C-alpha cells in the first residue's frame, strides 16, 4: 500500500465492489488517498473512516473481489523496513487483528438479526392494528343494519 507517507504493508480484511477494510501499521487519516497493490491489481481509494489500525477505503472504480483475491502474489517480496522487529510481537499483533475482525463481523451479524426481528415485530403490530381498524369500520354498518331489521319486526 502506498499512502502519503510512502510504501507499507497492509492486510485486507473485507472487500466489496466499491471498498474494503484494511489494517496497517501506519495509521491512516480520513480523506487520504491510498494506492493498494496485489500482484498486478492496482486499487486506488480514499480513506473514509479509521479505528485503531483499521481503515475503511472507498475505491475510485468498481473492483472485482474475486479477481483481487485470486490474483497471484508477486514472486519477490519487498525488503522489510524493520529487520530487527520481534516476530512474537508481530504474531500477537496479527492474532489481535484477526480477533478484532471476527468481533466486528459477529457484531454485524447480530445487529442484522436484531434489525430483522425488530422489523418483523413492527410488521406484525401494524398488521394487527390494521385488522382491528378494518373490523371496527365493517362492524358499524352491520350494527346499523341489524338494529334496523330488529326494529322493523
């Protein structure tokens, strides 16, 4: 990934046709433009939101998630900038990122389920209210007809 601070590594967590969620060591700022590359694929986007190491990117053009995921990696990796980094620290950070991404996805699934349940309950309540009102509207003429017939005898 290339940002205003130069090239760096990023981990893509979610991809849609017009955006993605990434995590990187160098925190991005909303409004920044980034250039994300995987193999020969190039994605240009703008940072929309950030939280800790995670950022939401809105892409300039529509992207194909399948093409990006299936793109073969480059044969040679760029030389790491920090050679003296502790591998244990990096591994713990990656595990933390994965846990955070899983919590975000689980929270999104729970909120979707709750939203569906709330809309379902609202629909049922609206249907019952409409049925009761229609019953009252239809009961008035029936009552008047029944009273007119009983007084005519």
